[in-house]
C-alpha cells in the first residue's frame, strides 16, 4: 500500500494529512491559511503538519497538493490567486519537494477534488462528470471518459468567473457579476450584511442556520443563493450536457434549504439540451475531498512508483 502526503490549500484554511492509495485518510490536521503571512510561512506550517503525520503513521511515497488557480499544474508555480495575495510566482512544488526530498504534484484544488469524486465517490459514470465546489469561492472541474479536461497549456477552466449578471458586485477577477461574486459563501455574507447591517458579518453557515429557524431575511438570502446557483449550473448543463453534476463545498452542507429549487431552475432554463438525463447530486466524500483529491492527483501522475 502506498501512502501519500496530501495538502489542501484554501482561502481560509490549510489541511494536511496522509491518504492511502485506496482512498482512506490515515491522518489529518489543519491550520488557518493566513495568506498575508506569505508562501514560505505557509510551507513551514505544512512541513510541521506533514512531519507530525509521518511521525505518527510512518513514511510516505510522495506529496500531492491542491491549490487554488491560477497555477501551472506541470511546474507547480502559483499565478495571481485572488485569495492568496502575495503568493504569485511561488514555486510551491519545488519548495515542498526540497523540504521532504520526495516527488511533489501540485494540482488546481477543484480539479483535484473532481478526480477524487470520479475515483472514490459514490456516483460512478463512464461519461462526463462535472464537479462544482461552492464555498469561500466557486470552482470546479470536468472528467470526460476518465480524463481530466485541461485547457491550453494545461490551464484550468474557471467556472466561478463566468459572467452571470453584469450589474452584480465587482470581483477580484475584474468582472462585475461573475458567478463567484453572486453565489459563493462570501457573497452570501456580503448580501446579508447589505439587507441586515445590524447583525454584522455572518458566515454562510450562520445565515443558513437562521433560515432553518424561519428568519425572513435569511430565507431571502437563501432564495437568492438558489437563484444564482441555478443560473450558473444551467450554463454548465447547456455547455457540457454531463451525465452528472456533483456539488460540494461548505455552502452545500445546507443544501436541503435550496437544492430542490436549484434543480427546478436548471430544468426550466436548459431548453436546448436533454437536461432530464443530467443528475445533479451532492458529493459523497464530505469535507475531506480536498485531501483525497490531492492524493489522487499524485497517484495519477505516479502510477508505478
């Protein structure tokens, strides 16, 4: 059995651990991302977490890292990531590899999660799987006939920055009204603070909790989330007509509040494709999909190590 060090870098937290080659998480820990402290400070913390995991579980064969884009998945060099200011140009793969003396693979975090869902998720398909994560931001990936879709020069399609409403809020991507600015967890926080400034900045989870209790403004925010989430997914269905769209991320932990409405919106809008054959479902891998995706990314590029 091979064991892979896995790292999932997000806008708010970094998770690290060890994953076996059959998709079992053997060790897990996390820390706040605190991106303003810089890449090398983050690598120090990753080093400490992975070393603690190795000390407890034994040696590893390599390290897979999931990181937000833009980044070059072949070189592991980070681009100008809006949620990781100051990390641009960092050679993440080389820096981590030097620390451990092991082969390191860096993959876009949403692509990594897509690979994990395809390999180890409950919903199996030999056709097209689209994975979408709705959390601090919005991202996703596509697997077609077992192969991860990549754009020119290995680039990653940015689902979250498709234009939805040009009158919407401005995003760090420079668009006004992209999907992420309208349907992410942070967008729920921003919207709720506009309609109810007296309660401060509540997280998406807190807003959904209020909605569960029948709070009228929270229910309004949830209805808005369903509307914009449905619009973005309808675009993906019209463009790719996948067998499965799998939804993950922190916002989807409250999916019982809005998923039926999202499905209804998609069905009503996708008039030019056989939308009835696309299943919209939830990820079966839970909050550890990022670690599983990092490990699966490493395994795919090191099949015989």
